C-alpha cells in the first residue's frame, strides 16, 4: 500500500495566526508550569545529547559540555559530537532520503511542521522554554517570545508561504497547451548552521529548507545544543522521516568543511556572525568546480543597529525613545542581532534623553534566569564575557568616552555584565562601529542642524545594515529621515525599537555585511530553497503535431505556391502547413508527397522544368514570402562559407541538365542556410548523412546560424 496520500482534493491550510503569548503573571497557571519544568530540568541534572543520523541516535563518545551561563558550574548537557566520518554518513543518508521526502504530497509534508508547532505550543512549551532559559540565559519573557511563540510562528507561517509559492503558476496557456511550474527541492543537501541566541532560529534553519522538500544537515550552536535537540525531537515526534534532517552537533570547522567539500552540497542556510559567513562563502567559492549545482548561499549575520532621534521630538517623544532604547539595547543582554548598540541624539534633546535613560536604567535588576523577577541575565559564555568586557574597558580608559550607567561585570558565578550606557564625543569610537553583541549601548550627540549628515554617517560608519529606528514627530521629518536612511537597514522602525520582529508581521533580515537579506519569516526565504522546473505540455495529437511547425502567416502562401505547379495536398498533410521559407525542408520530410507527383524521389528529380515554375514558387524556394516586395529573414543574414557553395558542391543531383536542378543550384546557398533549421525539424532525413553536413566549415556555420535563430 502506498504511504502517500493520493491527490483527491485540494486541502485548505488551517487559518494561520501568530501564536498567542502567555503573560506569566504571578499566580498564573503558565508560570507554575514553567517553574515546574525548570525544577524538573535542574533536578534531572546534565542531559546526554546524541548525534542523530538516519534516525539512529549515535553516542560517539567524543563529548563537549554546554554550560548554564547563569551558573557556569552547572552543565546543561553533554553532547556527543559528529566528526568527518559521521558527517559523511549523514550526507549519504540525507541524499538517500531526499527522493521519498520530496515526493511526499505537500499536505503530508506540511502536516509534520503544523503538528510540530502544536506539540511545541502545548505539550513541550515549558520544557523547551526551560532549556532555553537554563542553556541560553533567557528570562521568561525572552524565552516565551523566542522558544515558544516565534518557533511556532516560523513552522506555521512557513507552511502558508510555501502554499502561496506553490500556487504561483503561469497565468496563461495557449490553446492546446498546459503550462506549469513545479518547485523542485535543490539537487543535493542543505547545510544548516544556527547561532546560540534564538531557539526559534535554530528550529527554522533546518525546517525552512526541509519544508520545501530538501534534506538538511543541521549543525547547532555549541551554546544551544540542548534546546535545539528538544526541537529536533519534536520534529521527529511530529512525523519527520529519518534522514530528512540530520542532527550533527560538533566541531564547526570539521563538520562544515566536510559538508562544503561534498559534490552534493547544494545550499548553506546560515545564521551567525558576519566573519564566519564570509569565511564559509570564500571556502565555498573556492570549491565551485566540485559541485553538481551552484549552491544557494543564505546568511543572516551581524549588526550594528541604531536609534536616531530627530530634533523635532517633544519631551514625551524623547522619553518614549529612551524607553525603547532600554528595551532594544538590554533585552536578552543585547544578544539579539537586532539589538540597539549606537544612538544618535540631537544636542537640544540630550539632557532629557540622558535623564530618562539613567532613571530607567536604575530600575534594571540582574540575576539568574530562574529567579523570575530579573530583566537582565547572563551573557552566553566566557568568550562573550571577555569580549564584551574589553569594550567596557575601552570606554573606561578612553578620554572621549564616559560610562553614564552600568559598566561593571562579574563572572564569579555566571557571566554577568551590567547593562552599560556609554556617552562618547567621538562618533567613530570603537563601540560605535564594531558589533559587541552584549548589553552595551553608546550615545553620541549631533548638532541639531546636522540631521542629514548624521543619517549619512549612520550608513557610512559600519559595514552592517541590519536594523535601525527613527524617532520623529512630524510626518515631514519621518519621510525625510526614512528616505535618507533607506539603505542603512533591512528592518527599519519608526517610533519603535529596532528589535522584536514578529513572523508574519515584519519579515526579518539585513543587507550589506548583515546578510543576504532573504528575510526569515517570509516567502522570500523559502524560494531560495527551490529550483523551479517549467513544464509545457502540448495536448495536440502527435501525428498532427509533427506537421505543425510553420508560422501560420505563411500557410496560405505555401498552399498557393505548391498548388500552382501541380503539387497538391489535402488539409492534413504537412505541406499545407509548411512555411514558404521551409518548403524544401517539408519536401525532404515527406518525400512520398512529392513522389506522388511523379517528379522527385530520394536522389533524382524528373520532369520539372524551370519554365513551368511560377514566380511565387521560385520566391518561396528562395526562402522568401510570396507576397510583398521587401522582407527580412534572419538566417539569410549569414552567408555560408564559400567552400560549401562552389560549383563542385558535393550536393550533386544525378540529373544535372534538368532545369529544376539549375534552380536548386542557383539556390544552393539558400538551401545550406535552410538546412540548419530543416535538420532540427527533420533530423532523420537521409540527406543529412551527406559528408557536407559533417564538414567542419559547415558545423561552424551551423553554430553561428543557430545563434542567430535563438
Ligand atoms: N541577522 C540575523 O538574523 C541574526 C540572528 C541571530 C544571530 N545573528 C548573529 O549571530 C552572531 C551571534 O551568534 P553566534 O555567536 O552563535 O555566532 P557564530 O558565528 O559564532 O556561530 C554561529 C554558528 O556558526 C558556527 N561556526 C563557528 N565557526 C565556524 C566555522 N569556522 N565554520 C563553520 N561554522 C562555524 C557555530 O558553531 C554556530 O553554529 C552575531 O553576530 C549576531 O549578530 C544574526
Ligand atoms: N528577529 C529578532 C532578532 C533575531 C536575531 O537575533 C528581532 O527582530 O529582534
């Protein structure tokens, strides 16, 4: 019995909405459930995470640890690592699984992701959130918007976008034709590499290509392995067949270089730092001769995101901008690619802005994520802690900089860095131009009459263009600023913070050094993972079809010209449909028609005299229409090589004195010109066996002619 649903109806997708978010207020049921999930996870201690290839859990024995950043003595999981050999095995298994997965009817494919979303929304919500909180240092709200809401949204909205893509079909069909396009999966496997900071991005990296029928090797971030593994298990429980997504944590360079050296490498779906993406792009570029297909490279990378305040803001507008800056800069410790890390404030508004920022900053509390009251938690690991600390130290020691809030750090228990606000006199200082990826924002002041120049500076001073926000009051200022800032971000916000894009509402992605801007959470990402095949089907019955190769504009004249010397045909023969320009080709194709006239056979022509031939026929044999005085035929523009047209031309009919043959000799040039197209139309006719048609001069002429006709 077939395991695929027969296509007996067009199924309608359930209405897709954003996942409703929970409030986790004190005393609420959801808060209690989340607390229970956290307690259970802490009580269970360190988890073991395998590599999963072809559905088999592999405990390779080469393990690494994922630490809890709130308390780095605590190990969230021991994960087993893939190496080059396991990666090779994963590639082979994935490639072998592809045909069956791609062939699955659309409804059966999307059902996996719709079900996964429901499982995450209900059964596993608190478990995946707990793993994200303990493993990646998110507070409740940040875990809710990421691990629960955004991942459900990615899975569900992607199904809707895929359906919309599949509905895109050619709008027109000529009579007797049916035109279609199918959206094939890529030929080979996709390498999915995900970052630590969003469990949802982890889930989307392999799921988006898999939904479109691809097979994927998913290398999760070492700092997010546990939550990502739970996501993987949800997909498996939802019905993802073995081999479609291979879960391969482990050493990035070994796994990725094995993958990108493989001939079947078809695409990279990457989210992470600009530096790593650029390196992978370079390596892939150097491997181009190895691949079966041009790989599709999709990468969402770093940012140096800005807020700019327009001088026309009133006091309330300034306070609003300050609140939004606190959220954008310090939520999840500034470890969102979209986080605000530079702020441009007009001189006239700076004191108000500073007062609001420092007042709100004083309310921020920081601590371990399972203590629910904290807005701020730890940064992800020691590497991040040391890097962010170095930027704060730079501000401490730089005369142009003043730390106006925060500035302390402590890694004795967890990797805690105080949310830090720097004021700088230098608008090109290190913290204004480099991605820090931590809770540090730098403010510079500009002269009120230098708004335009400041917008230009925003675009010119970094390599990034991910997110940005303009705070302004009047429509005129909004329009003016939006126009000046057009190329400075892929996601642009007006009077709102530059973080917090919602799937289905704000497609997300940046340009310039921030990525390929293929926009996660939109159909544009999904089309990167398909390769269209256009299908034209002709419903006309084969015998008639074989005869209909001419232009209808020529049919009338050919009928007339052929009937005049006595070559008659009924409606169904090819002659009536042949263009005058290709008449000789027709004759070749159906010599019986001619033979019936008693004049031609395959090698000889008898009883046809030039004087018998009407002017229209002569014109048509020369390749011209029979009407009008001036005309242009593209192929007549290319002269055959003289060697092919000389009198001792090897096309020698055996009745040389025949007047009709004289005509043919006169038109030998035309015949050679026409032969190229005739040969395409009637490849089996014996005359093409003649040695002239394999002459290098002819072959070169033929190539040129085909180019003209293309
Ligand atoms: N634009 C976006 O949508 C977006 C979203 C999230 C994060 N980010 C960016 O991601 C970065 C933070 O995440 P991260 O620290 O996990 O990034 P990262 O670049 O350090 O790591 C990302 C992934 O790449 C892998 N990796 C590292 N070195 C590699 C190599 N040489 N070859 C192959 N793979 C390698 C890592 O193991 C991880 O899985 C920031 O720069 C942030 O801006 C961007
Ligand atoms: N989409 C998220 C950022 C994802 C990157 O880390 C936002 O809009 O804040």
